[in-house]
């Protein structure tokens, strides 16, 4: 005789707990991702804004969890990030030593990306766990302070004969990709000829430990005034009448300053 079908398991569509199997799979995937080694970048002594922006873009693409910024009083110039900076967590430090201490306290091994004596070939993927990368200055490479902070050095082998080194943002992209492959990060889903951008992954509070300078405050005030002017113009266009700026609006314009902290 034919066997009776097995009764539905609790949570598998019997109405007792929804799609339990799907939830378990999702939770297992999230747990596996959380247990994988993390990589962070310490931005120090990189001068050109386009290089920083491109590094941010690559960091988002390859799963970097945080970017540490040394020098809170310096504006972070991110030209070239192509709207990816909203998906990255930035942590600001006033001094280089404070950033290094943070990494050591959180069990990150620091790799200096430099063609130095004893440096390991990135193709060998010599990583062992949570890793922080420091990339050198565009002209002079890593300075003595940065090199002393490193536990190991890593380099990218070249096979041509016409350049002494790679652009810092290009080097960063190569190294970050090698780490992501070694750590087993899951590949992002694709849609046609591009990868899927998940707006839900944007960082709600992207800037930790940030203290605005006078320049930052003035910039925020200008942006606020510009937005209010655009709203007034739009309102006038829709109503066909005239608009008066209220005292409340003026007060908000001059006093509201965006400051983000941990």
C-alpha cells in the first residue's frame, strides 16, 4: 500500500510559524557571514581625493566593514566614490596612534601594503584572521610611523617592465579582492550586466567619533539654506503665489548643524 505523506513539520507551512525553513536558512547564512574574518582600512597620509573616493568604492564592493580616518580636523574628500560612501562605516581618530590602538584592542592584524623587505606576495593570501590594511602615500609610500605599526607587509607582484609601482587605489582594489576571496565572502547577486545595489544596506549612522570643524559647520549651513531656497521655489511654482520666509525657518537655517557621533 502507498505510504501516507509525512505530516508537515512545525513552521514549514502548517500555519504554526510561517516559512520556518526559509528563516532558518537566512539565519544560518547571516551567522556564517558574521563569523568570517573582517577587513578594515586605515586611511592615513593619502593625499589625492580621487584616490580616497576610489578606495571607498572598492571597499564597498569587496566587503570592507569599516574605514578608519586619521585626522578629524581634516575634511574627508571622497571624489570618485560614485555614491558608495553611504554604504560604509567611517570611524574618525584624531591621532594615528589612537587608530592603531583601536585595531590592536579589537584583534586586527595590521598589514602594510608596501614593497618592503620580507613582504609577502598577496597571491599567496597569507591572511590569518581579522585584518587591517594601510596603504602608502601616492609619492613617497608608507612613512616610518605607519611602517612601525604594521605586523606584516604585503605586496602585489608585477610582470611588466614599464612602471615602478601601481596607483594606490588600484593596489587597494587588488588586495581587498584577494582578502574577500580568502575569507569566503558571498558573492553579491547580479541583475543583468551589473550587481544589485541593496538600499537597505545603507549605514544609518555612517560617521563615528566625527567632530565638525568651523568649515564643516559653515558648509552645513550653506547646504541647509540651499535646500530651503529650493523648497520655496518649488512651492511658489506649484501655488503661483508669493512666499515669505518665517522666523522659524530662518532660525533653523542658521542654527541647525549636522553632527554625527558614535
